[in-house]
C-alpha cells in the first residue's frame, strides 16, 4: 500500500503550518507511523510577494531531507506550493509547480466561493498542457452549493484534490457529504492531508484510504493515493475516468456558513 500526500504545510516558520523544527519532525514521525510513504510540501503562496520566501523554502526543504535521513525515516519528499488563485497567477518560480515540472500545480480558491473568470484562466493553462489541481473543492461554498461546478472544471481538464479530513468529518457534515458526492461522481483525482500540525490538522491519510477502499474499491484507492500523485510529481500525463453528473447532497441544505466550512 502506497500513500502519497500531495498537500502539506510541513517546513517550519513559512506560513501557518509547523512553527519550528520540533513540530516539523513530529509531523514527519506521525505521517510515517500512519503509513504515508511520500509527502509533497505545498506552502501557501497568497500573493506574488510570498515568493520572496522561495530561497528559504528551498533551503529548508534540503535541510528537512537531511534531518529525515539522519533519523533513518523512510519517507520521500517533493516540493510545490499551494497558490491562492488570482487572475494574474504566474508559474515562473521553482516552487510553483510540483518538482518544478511545469506540468501540475496546486491552486486554492477563497472558501466563500469561486472566482470570476477562473474557467477562462484555467482553460489557458490546460491549452498550454499545464494542469491545475484544485485544492479541497469539497470545502468551497461555491461547490457545496453548486457541485455541478466541480463537474464543469473536470470536463475542462482541471483535476481535484480532496482533503482526507473532509471524508472523515473533520471539516463538518457539509464538507463530508460533498466529498462523498464528488467521489461517487469520479470527480476526485488526489487526496491530501492539508497537514499543518500534529493536533488539529495532522498529516494522516490511512483512515481516509480505508474509507475509499470501502466506498470505491482498492483499485480506485490506489489511483487516488498512489498512481495519480506519482505521475503528477513526474510531470507525466494522467488519464482519468470520465466524470459522472453530480447532484447536490440534499442533507447539506440549511447548513450555516461556518458549519459548512467546518469551522
């Protein structure tokens, strides 16, 4: 069983993830003990100014690999970023795409909705053979309220990454139900922990893996947790199943804003 986590905030002192090396290494041990085999590090890039931290991220990434090797922990690491969407989004930096492969990048929307004109911008990337991977769509109010938007994104070549904690209920009932609906419609292509620390947002994936095995079968679990992320890190083409039409989960009706987002 290979468990590949494509979304974490692991390096110390970069964003709202690990504050120091002690917490970073605790997160590493926790991930390893939970069965994770590969970790992609994707710190927030909220604006172009955050790229000022790129050299620090690259240096700490190398130091992390040295610390983990010295501790004799068998984990492989990859590097990217979680880029907050804006219309002038640029991928010209070494950390913009996974392993600097210029093929796949992780992008997030504001939790409150879907930005205007994003479809056109994503289409430009896809035409250039660069694939946006949309982070945690099941937590986005625009998709919770109108999940057919996820279907539209996938039809246009965008891939979607679900948070493991959404499936296990850590982000509220609406996020869980939306995650299940997206899975059933074959609209999820990756799973990530979105790990920030060892407590509320740990790098743990195994429970979500087993839930997907029960719901979708072992083959699909291997695709989401191993095959797709491995190919994305290498910049290889990923062939996905044709998505199915999706209907809103009826149980999400009437959820309040913060309950929907899992706060």
